[in-house]
C-alpha cells in the first residue's frame, strides 16, 4: 500500500458514500485509478465492506457494558467465538492482564445485561467475569481510521 491507497481508505472510512470522482479530484488522479485501487483493496481484504454507522442510543441500545472474562484452560477461542455471536456484542478482544478477554456489548435493558452475565457465568469454561457499566459515552467510533 502506498500513500494514495492510504488516503483512499481514509476518505472511505470517513464517508463510505463519497463518489470516486470526488476522491479522484482530491488526490489529483483519474476516477479509473480510484476505482481500480478500491477494487484491489477489496480483493486484498484491506477494505472488508461498506456499511452505515447508526446511533445505537436512538435504536434503543443505550446500555453499554464492558465485561472482562477469565477462561479456564485452552478454551479461550471457543468461548470468544460463542460470545461473538450475541447480537449486541460490538467487540471481543484478547488481552493481557487480569482477564483473558474483554467484551464491549450494547443492551436494551439491565435485565438483558443480567441474563447475559448469568449465561456467561454458567458457561463451563468461564471462570469469572468483571462487568463495568458505562455511565457516559464521551467518544465511540469503531472505524479504523488510519
């Protein structure tokens, strides 16, 4: 990847609907060059897809929890894959420190959070959890701006 590729990715991450013509004008290249580069970046899985960013609070998912997991033995990947299937899960990270994994999850209600944590704790490979409820979101942007 060169600097032109990086700039194309930056612009598309900022606005996935930006016309290739506009990208070309900003970068002083042809529209065909932008098209070909985006196509190659998709084929190389640098660009994994295009999507919208919605406001989860306006969609009723305004309860955010950060959950640390401690997992028994060599079952971390298995547990992470299961947890990642939950529709509210926004991120699953392998981490160092007191936990084996950190989850970021959005819920509609405290009852939904409660049920999720209890289900985690009943999992045969989950040793313990630590749950943190987010009180205020100062910044939340899961794009990978380069």
